C-alpha cells in the first residue's frame, strides 16, 4: 500500500511538512518516494512550473531543503505495480507542460488503451507507469474544459481501484478522488491536508473526513468541497474526530510496526471480548448465518487472515476464504 500526503495552506515549508508526513506512512512499505511543490516565487517571465524531487529507495536521511519555498505540495511513497523501481517511475508524475502533477495509489486497469490514444495525440511519456496516463489525460481534457471537470472526466474513465490527487500551478487547491484505495482529508485552520492514512494527520489535526468510494474533493487552504465523482452532486462532509494520540500511532520502543501490532494483539482481543461485546456478538451472528466468510487483508494482515481461516475451520467449524485486499474486487 503506497503512502500519500498533501499539504495546502500558508506555511512556507510545505515540501518538508510533506516529507515528514511520508515518513509516518513508511510502515506501509514502499520502494521509492517523491515530493512535488508549486514554488511560491514565479519565474521572471511570470510563469511557474512544478518542482519535483523523487528517487528510488528509502527516504532515509534525505531532505527536501533543496526544493523551493512553497505552501502547496504533495508526496508519495510508491509500491511499484507497473514499471520497474526507478527514479523516473517514482511518483509524482507530470504532464507535458510541467504545470500539472499527479500522485496515485492503485492500478489503472485500462492504462494501455489510454496510453496508446495519448501517444497518438502527441503526449510524451517519461515513465513506464500506468499512473502517468492519468496526468496526460487530465492535461488533454483541461485544454477544453475547466480543470476540475477535466480531472472528473479522466477519473471516471480510469478502470480499477484507484486513489488520485492532482495539483496544478494555476489553482491553489488539490483535486482528489477515490475508488477503492483509501484517502482521508484532514481539516486545519487556514490549511488542509490529504493522506492515505489518518495516522499521518495526527500531528496536524484530529478533524477528518474519510473519502468514500466514488467521492471527489477539492481541497484548498480556505476549505473542502466534496462531491459525487459520477453525478457531480454536492456531498456534505462527515467530519469525525480522531480519538487516538500521536503516541499510539508511533512505533514506540518496538523495532518494527509489525512487532508492535503482534504485541498489541492480546490487549485488543481482550478489549473486543470485554468492551465491544455487542459488536462482536452481532458479527458472530452474521458469520454464523453466512454460507461463506472471506478473510480480507493487505500485506501482513493477509497472512493473519490465512491463519484465521485455519482457526475458523478448527474452532468455529466454519468455512472461510483468505483474500488479499487488492484482489477482493474480483471476488
Ligand atoms: N500503479 C502505480 C505504479 O506502479 C501506483 C502504485 C502504488 O500504488 O504505489 O506506479
């Protein structure tokens, strides 16, 4: 699962805020990373292009102090699916004019058809990824419609399970869309955030809205607008307050997040058994009635699901099937 983090506001060190955000998402695993920013200063010709720093490998001791001053930036930790692990294939990706950039989580299943069409129209690709078709498609559509509409049209043409964030140099706002891959909006004062996991937002805000499948959002420092990606109709944000602390979301004294999660298991099982009995009982009832149960998880959780199917069979005498989250759509 890749990591996504975006900042729009008035603080002028946006690239660094984004890099720190990406570090909190490192536990998700990744093979390359990158940050894009719209510089505050325009060139002497009054134009502006997006500055990108991206590379294969871990963030480690890397900094973004060489990036320009900016209050509008986003970043990505990639888990390659299409195209090797190279600097060029790392996100963010950029259009032919250098003024539109995209980060993406998921797989654009129909990317080959879209790429062929875009190549014929003269677009120049710099990477082997499926993601890059999104930015050129948006560039193409934005020649003849408003930018938000162009993103909406491009997103609706992308098949598969995807989360997308787009920025351009003209508007000081992100356009984000989700279908199957997680995205959460963080509400600040005079600044707003986007991330693939609420844990990354904890140092900045506890007010969040989890984007639902098929939702799009316009996120600027002034506010957030959410609408249905298909119909364009307005959706009222369902703000939630996070109840966890930064400390709870950290690795603590454990060497790895996985180790922390393993050690937390006895406490969590006890909490469920004593604190959330009604939820557990309701779930047990549903499972008992079902013909079949799927155990869905990503990464290590999918192995836990696999082990869970054995326990289900032995203890509960119930049949269940383990499925990796990214494949569940096909079931
Ligand atoms: N499919 C995209 C790529 O290979 C996105 C991968 C991801 O979700 O990190 O670049």
